[in-house]
């Protein structure tokens, strides 16, 4: 494409790709450029996650997470069926033990109702045993509409759609600066400067930095939380029929370590949630001094540590000690032994944190002159991506430089 883009999207993760695709579906004559710094699409959160198609049980009714997850799930199922992308609706159970977890399970059940998640059912311990013989719990919530897919495969298909619809998709192109000009923006990249009338920031783990480049203080910083997985050894892969989750801690935006089947036939246990020393740090040993200093000197960092002190200690302990990880898994599946699990992969969540140390528990949509930013895209943004795309396109002006 020569000349100026109407809309330039930063980020070839599932959210940026879905947004560019939706824009072209609704406004086919728009000149769309999508940039990603990596050699291919879906290389960060989109390519390193649990692959769960969430149903929308967890999220506060009325929140973007709740409404966009429920709609996004339906759009996604339609999309994967139409494009013959392998997926499975295997369902899940959320398992509770003790009065406190029971009360939290009741709240999840209410949220499921309020969010319009169909066919959820409360189970007693006998009913749970019939459904999931390896799982022990006093009570559970069965969510049959939860599924699994490979989000990298979804991203690849979205990229194909985009190119077929006439978008200019450029990988290996890193945005390094953004300058406002009278009728748009000038975007500096490692491949030269690109003019555009409007910019969409879907840069995931770097989204706050892109917002700052565009002259917007987003009021949060992204802190990277690595999620580490173990894999069940192949002989134990038939232990579960569906996905098995604990009741999450309502103070945290993470779901607690759980068992997920993958569409490729493996069973993963995890992810935990541990502060990473690099925004794109997939291994414990990955440290980027700039990222680390930025995290540590952010005023919200110490306040966050204070606020979530006991969780932070437990997460660190669990990350370094397999026995602790195993013990948490055994709380769900007591027959599991140390030899059943081996270290697996990891992913890094883009979690926004406010200056007072609170972790953002919803997607944040922010505007700046000639730009729209989506900040804080951890789970369930992959499930919700096609609905997030609809929402973002609604917010992009019809005449981007007006
Ligand atoms: C461990 C883990 C488990 C998860 N499990 C689930 C799950 O089961 N179900 C679910 O729905 N969600 C899950 N999620 C969340 C889900 O993966 C994300 O919500 C989703 O992938 C977010 O997509 P995105 O496009 O916003 O971000 P990303 O996929 O991170 O994409 C952002 C893109 O921006 C690019 N970029 C960044 N900076 C620049 C720059 N300067 N110039 C050019 N390009 C740039 C990056 O290269 C990247 O490709 C999980 C996440 C993690 C980490």
C-alpha cells in the first residue's frame, strides 16, 4: 500500500488482528495497515496461553470482560466452525471445599446467571465424582459451554482473512515513536516512518508504552505476570474428562492453578502467576534491566506487593518448589504424584496496575487525539477478541482525520 493509512493497528496479537479484520468487514474501503514487531503474528500472549474458550462465569456483571466474553465466545465458536479450526466444547468444573470456597462458588453461580451463561449446574460431591472420577471436592459448578482451541491457529486465520480483504500486514516492524501531525499521526518504526489518519493500539504487553508514545498517560502500567505450566505425563492424560478449576481468590484477577486439556491432546496444569523480570520473559532466567527497573520504580509496584503480600509469597514458593505446585494440584486431584508432572511452557500476562497498587480487573479502552488504546488484555481477551473488535470499531471515527 502506498501513501497514508486510514487506520494503523499496532499489534498482531488476536485483538489487533480481529480489530483490523472487523474494520475491513464493516468499512471495506478503509486503508488498513497492521504492524507487529515479531517475525509472525500471535507470538506473545496469543501464542502462550491455556487455549480455553471461556464462558463468562467469573466476571463482574456489566463489566467489559463479562459482556465481551459472552458475546465473543459465541462469535469465536461461529468463526472456528466456519474456518474448520479444531476446537472442542469439553466443559469444566469449578471445585469448592469448605464454607468460604462454597460461598465464593455461590457468587460465581450468581454471576453466571447474571452474565447469561447457559446450562451451568451445581453439583454435590457425588455428582462431581460421576462427572470427574479423579476429582475430589465438596461441591462444584459445572459449566458445559467452556471449550478449548489453539489461539495461534485462530490468529493465523485472522491474518489470512485480513490480507485477503486488502490490509497491509507488516511483521518485523517495531513501532518506536508516534508523532501527532495536523491530520493524523506519524509512526516511526525500525523500517521507516508511516503516516496514518488514526491509530489503534493493541500492543498487549507493550500497550502502555505505545500509549505514552502517543502522548497519553494511561493511568496504569503493565506489569508482566508469567504463568508457568506443568504437563501431565502421557499415561495420565485420561485422568480428566473436561477442565478442572479451583474457586479463584476474588482479590486476584487470576484463576488459580487448574487442569486444562489442550486441543493437541496434552493436559496442562497451571498457570501460576509470578512477576516476570522482563515483559516478554518466558523463562525464570529472563531479565531485562530496563523492564525490571521500570516495574520496581513504578509507585504502584510496592503498593501492589503490600496489598497482595501473602499471595506473592505463595506464588514465589510455588514457582520454585514443585512439591508446593503439586500439593495445590492434589487439592483437586488427590491421586496425582510427583512423577505425573513435568515442567511445561509458560506465558506472560499483560496485567495493568493502578498507582495505588490495585490490579485492573477489566479491559481499559482509552482515547487520545487520533488514537484508540486497549490496555489490560489478560484472560479472557482471547475468547472475547471478536467482540472486543466490534467494540473498538464502533469507537473508531468514520472519518478518522476529521
Ligand atoms: C498464561 C496465560 C494464559 C491465558 N489463558 C487464556 C485462556 O485460556 N483463554 C483466554 O481467553 N485468554 C487467555 N489468556 C489471555 C490471552 O492470551 C490474551 O488475552 C490475548 O492473547 C491478548 O491478545 P492481544 O492481541 O491483546 O495481545 P498479544 O497477543 O500480546 O499481542 C500484542 C502484539 O503486539 C505486538 N507489539 C508490541 N509492541 C509492539 C511494537 N512496539 N511495535 C509493533 N508491535 C508490537 C507484539 O509483538 C504482540 O504480537 C491467557 C494469557 C496468558 C499469558
